């Protein structure tokens, strides 16, 4: 069920059985020269939409389309927010959802940035501690895929705008894929905090887009749907 397309009357009735709210989170972020800036949002929005269509016990909240983007912060098109802002807006959304009757909250991100995901988890820890009878999970969808994804994706260490994400967009919105960026694996000198990160990561690609196919994208998409459905079932065990 899609929260934004539901009336207040229908929600009041449905939330008695459908007390789980899924908040998909994405970014506006550079994804090479071949993928759209909303790649993270597009992927996770469609995954959660499929889950909501198949399960009448959950609601999908409208996606939050801005996130914490550090590595791509200097690339054209990246528009990010601070970790403080993300924690605050997520907290407000969950508190408001709690007042509506939701008790299980899944914050699932199509963006895997470490500071971004950490902000989601920090907010969730505080919310679980203060909101009565509340269960939460906060993660990037890519954390759940593991070896299952490695059976689909050929590129070792594929990470950003490479084989996996290009395949997903080829499956979900092929008209938005503009050719292919060059294969790229940045050498960022960690653990140093760099001001001009674009010096070390010119193309905003981490992987090999040339290996992407629509078929791989479909397989990855179905795997993501399966993993989110498993997370929903997990609320009954915690």
C-alpha cells in the first residue's frame, strides 16, 4: 500500500493490521556520465513499491530523495544534506508515523555511504529508546545482498554506477541510461579526509558499466525485493 495515495479514513482502518511503514531513502548524486542523478532513489523506490504491492500489511512512505553524499560531493549534480539534517528529518517522519499508529519502521536506503547509513542508525537508536512499542531497522539495501549478488555481478568490488547499478537502471528505466561511462576504480588515500575528492575520483564510477545487462538488473531487483520482504518478516522475531 502506498501511503501518499491513501486517504486518512482508509489509513485509520488499515493501520490496525498494517502497522509497518517502509521509508525508502535515496540521493541526488553523480553516477558517472551515463546514469541519472536519482539512481539511488529510483532503485529503492521501485523495490519498496513492489514489496508494498505484494503485502497488504505494510505501507510505503514517499521516498526521501536527499542524503549524505561525501565522496561525490564535488561532482556536478550532487546535492546532499548533512548527517544532522538526515537524523532530524528521519526522526520527525518516524515520530509522526508513530502518532498515526505505525509501530514497525524500516528505513531502507538505496545509497550506501557510511556517514549516511550511520546517521540512519543513530536516529533509529534514539527513536527505539524513546518511542513506546517501536521496532526499527535501518540499513542500505546493498548490505543484504552478499554472496547472492556475487552470483549475478561479475565485477569484483563493484560499488557505484558500475555493473550492478547500471544493470538495475537498464531494467527499471532504460531510457535514462546514456551510453556507458568508462570502467573506473578510484584510489582514494584513506583514512585521510580530503577536501578535493574529485581529484581522486574523476568519473564518479566504481566498477565496470560495460558488463551491465537488463537481465542482471532484473535478477538483482528481484533479489532486493526478496531481501526487503525478509526484513519485514523479521519484525515478528524481535
